C-alpha cells in the first residue's frame, strides 16, 4: 500500500464498522469538546444486532486468519502503517478536538500507533520442546478466537492499538468498543484498517455501556480486554464468568513516589511534577501520592511549586505553549472538583493552585499540590484522576514502604535516589505491577503492563503480553 492518500476518508462523518462496512444507526450521541463544552459530531449508537453481526463476521474471519503464517500476518499488519502515516495531521486534529490534549502530546499518541504495531511485529510467538527416550512434549500457543476490547477515554488510540496489535498478531480477530466520550479517532483508525485488513478481522461498535455489557456475556466472544475503573472491571469479570471468558483487566491505581533524602532536588522535583500532572493527571499510572523525606521536604516542595507555576501551563491545543489541557469530560471534571471541596473543607494547605475551581468555558483545572494532608484523607487514599496531588513527609523507611503498600490497588510506583542498590531493593518491596527507579511512570510496549491487587488481572504488551491472547496447548508425542 502506497503512503499516498488513495482513499476518501471524511473526518467529519463517523460510523460503526461491521463486516467491513460503515454502519449508521437510528440513535446517535455526541462527544463533547472539553475545551469549549460544545457538542462534536454525531456518532451512531450500536445496537445488539450490530454487535451480533460484528461477532458473526469476526467468527467467520477467524479460521483463515488463525491459519495464516505468522510472517504473513506481520506483513498484513505492517501494510496499515504506511496508509495511516499519511493521515497523521488529520488524526492529530481529531484527537485534539475530542480529548483537549496539547497538540504535541496528541501527535505523540497518534504516531505511537505505528510504533506499537511495528514493535509487536518484531516479536515471535514462544514455544517449548522437551524430549526424552520415550516421548516429545511440545508446548505451543494458539489464538483464542474472537476478542473484544473495551477502551477508555484518556488515551483512546494507544489503549486501543495496545489491544489490537497483539490480538491480531497472535491470530485472533477483534471487536473494539470505543469510549462514548472519545469515539472519533479510533473509529477513523478502524475505518482505515478496512482498506488493508481482511473483512471481519477488526471491527468497531460503540455508543454506550449497554454494548459493553452485551460483549461480556456474548457466547461467541472468547476474551474481554478491558481498561477502565476498578468498579467497572469487577462488573466485567462477574459478567464474563457466565461464559468463562478470558479477561485482561487494566484498572485504577494510586501510584506513589518515594523521594529519598540524597536526590538532586533541582533535577528530580520537575520530573516528579511531570509524572503527576501529565495529561492533566488523567493517566492510570500517573504519580498520585508523593512521599518526600522530611530532611528535604520543604526545599523539594518549594522546587515542585516553582516548576508547576513556571512550566505546567494550562490551555487549549491551539495554544502551542500549553503543557496541560482540560479534564476530558464533565463527569470527571465534577469528580475532580470534589477533592478540591474536601481539601478546602478540611483546612488542608494548598501549596500551589486555588481551592476554588474555575467555572468558565471548558473543563480546565489548574495543577494543584496539597501540602502534607493526613494519610487517611481522601486526596491521599483515593485516586482523583485529575491535576491535583498530595505531598507527604516521611522519616522512617519501613513506615513509608508500609504506607505506600497500604492501598487496595497496585498499578505503578516510583523510587528516586542516588544509591541504585538501595532504591532497587526498595522497588522490589513495592506492591505494584510496574515500578520505576529514578523515572516517573513511562510505559513502553516493550514490557508487560498490568496491575497487582485491585489494579487488574493479567497484562498486555511485550513478549509476555502476547500469551494473554492465546491458549497453551501441550502436544505429547510418544515415539512408539
């Protein structure tokens, strides 16, 4: 496929994609531009019949795709990258409109689609062989069948492609349900995919939570890959149990950073701020609790405040100086505001940011740091998923490790310090799926991503992540 634009894609009309065709609906809904609060384009609400048709098409496409050699599957996947690359500008415009992200970060996410596919196409499906005089035992991995991906609104492209790429590479077919808050960019990606992928291989049905619930009980869907809240993840797991579907659940987190007393304050404080406020705090693995050693607490906090005021500028994607955009939707905006109201009512100190959230146009909130609130406060014990973060003082290492681990989630964590041997030992004691030493939480498709405790089950990405889209099959061959 040539990278030149050879097909007519309209970026102001949106469809569900079923059996290789664009499909509308009698019922539509609208995403909202979070910078203005105004409705965006109409999007069809999928019906149960749309879902049934999509699953039937995926089921028909599965045998041939399963039996296609891995090298040929990789070649088919890579064809899409050339076509997609010619639409980077349009896709970035779309992502900016629906998420409010500053343009440079929206473009990073758009371009990451290519990187995710290319990386997965560099992987091989593992196998194992044991042999003795009597027999040979082969352990092989085979695809599950029709998989469903339910994706959230904070990173609609990365979190969709992070499911699509490994599912298709390993020989499955996939039906994606976009978030109703951000349906636009991923619907266009899947529309583009119809130009290069076999019919029924990848489809999209979206609109509301009802479709997601129907996916979880559909008898012909073999796996649900869900990214979202812990509360919804529990419902997904409960529903999927009715048909013993495989599930991968990537859920909420309350990530902590431990700051050791020997850090370079001027270097580390800006990094910690970046890890807390990127994408306006709307990241499942954003730093949400910051534990600073008491000997450097005041100086480190002052440096965080200074960097936040200087560098964490809030604005629309059109303002190229913006580092942070708005909260993506009104539901989340109202939830984040509760933490401001609670912190003000309890008399906590606002180191930077104001107790009152602006009620102007759009869902903008200035980045805010709460100075040393109690350990049982809402802002410490819960996940705001917005641009507000607490800093807490600590003195005893054993006690701070216990405080970090004393939550029901375990997605990510960070430890910062000059003694690499010491901080690496601390990192291994933290109850989280991904722990970062001297870095904020920088996820990569090269490594498995998943959570401990109520932060999820299973994982995706990396070589290990491929196995979550496959069943192990052991072949015992006796020689006589």
